[in-house]
C-alpha cells in the first residue's frame, strides 16, 4: 500500500520538478 503510494508520489514530484 505505502510502496504504491510512495512510488506514485515520487513520480508526480519528479514530473512537477521537471516542469
């Protein structure tokens, strides 16, 4: 549960930082 959420949050954060 946490792993899936963490992976999703990390991807979203990386995308936000990339912009």
